[in-house]
């Protein structure tokens, strides 16, 4: 008798470049709320897993344009997060959030791992100031909120005024209005499996 009863149906998988990829979202109190929630929603809609990681335990509070926003439970404390377990990094902006994180050496080292291992990093608004602290912007073309363009240029970056800039695996945007383009560029890089150092798009 043929082994028909022992046939195991394999479930259809998603795109190999999407399935099981995990995205770390590094943040603390004062992140611009929409710069986390909208990219996270877009990433999860594509089948990626996202984890909120923070030096704070328990929860973080967003900033909603001119006042405090909602609170969000974190998935892991930064002290217990291994960057090697993640395929990419998302850095939301806000003014307070990156200014606090840049003073945390563990946060800076977490960011550096993604550049050292040539994994995608997406940073929006004020978040690229963290990349200065991590010493990874020299020679990179990027954008940001205009108020930190001089800081980025002084750190060796080629700052440009565009809604989204993709330099290899580094994706940057200027402000919340750029989120749709930012999300799409990040997703494209994640799906294409590009590496830092490729041609600027």
C-alpha cells in the first residue's frame, strides 16, 4: 500500500526575504509616537516581527507633536536584548528620545552592531543624531530633521533635503510627513536583502 496517509502537507510560506525576520525598535520616553506606530504597523503588515526595546523596563511614553502621547509596553529591556537576534533596526525620532539614548553607551553599542554586521537601519527625524554618537555617518548620504543637518555634516555625512534617502542599508527621512516613503524604502531594503555600501538610491 502506498504511504498516502503519511503525506505531510507543507504550509505555504511567505516570501523568503520576509518570513521570520525580526526588527528591533530602539526607543525611550519622548519618541515621536507616529514615527514608531506607523512604521511598526507597516512592517507587521508585511509579516515582519517587531520588538520594542528600551533602557526602561515595562513601558515607554510617546510624544504627540506638542504634548505627551500614549504609553506602550516594551518587549525587552535593552540590558537583555541581543542585537545579533535581529535582522534590522528602526530608530524613531522625537527630540527627547534620541538625546536620552545617545547618552546610554549600551544603546550606542546596540546601534553599532547593525552597522558592523551590515544589517538595515532606518532612522527618521531627529534619530540620525544617534548615528553621530555611534560614529557611523562618515561618507554616508542621508537626511534628517533640518535642525541637525550641521551636526551630521560635521560628522562627515553628506546631508540632503529629500523625503527619503537610501544609502545601502541605511534609510533616513526628515519628519512624520515622510513616513509613507520611509516605510516603503525600509520594506524594500528588507525584502531585497541589500547590504551597506551599495549604490545610493
